[in-house]
């Protein structure tokens, strides 16, 4: 393992790597909205995979997070399933969304 790799404790290198990645977050609810929103707030390239109605709401109102760690509101990038392309380095999903093996077959590259 190279010296200074994230596994050896170089948190700044890890943060730079995450900011350079294209991240897809499945959903923008309580879990995806919070963690994806925090990543976006920190400068990461985050896109939320949402349903059309949620996309309209996010476009109109932005992503609103209320938290004991600090509230925030920001404009976010969204995509709906029909226009999703295999163009992401990391895909994040709450565990409850992965309970069906059928779900993951929908995300394999075409």
C-alpha cells in the first residue's frame, strides 16, 4: 500500500478522492438526503436518483436538512430512473432499499 493512502490515515487525501468521485445516492429522504446532502455541502459531485415528483420538489425547494449538527438548504442535482446512465464512481443506497436482489439487477450497466 502506498505511503499516504487513505487506509494509512491520510484523511485529506481521502477527502480529495471523495470530492473527485461522481456519487449517485438512491433517494433523497431521511438517510440519502442527509448523507448525500452533507457530501454535496462538502463539495462532492452528488446526484440523487429520485422519482419525478420528488425531482420537481427538489428543483423548486432545494434539499432541506434539519439536524442537531446544523440545518442547511442547497440546490442539488437529480436524475430519474428513465434517464440514468452508468456514469458514477460510487452508488450509495440505504440498506432497506437493497433487500430485494431484483433491485440490483436494475443497476447493472447496459
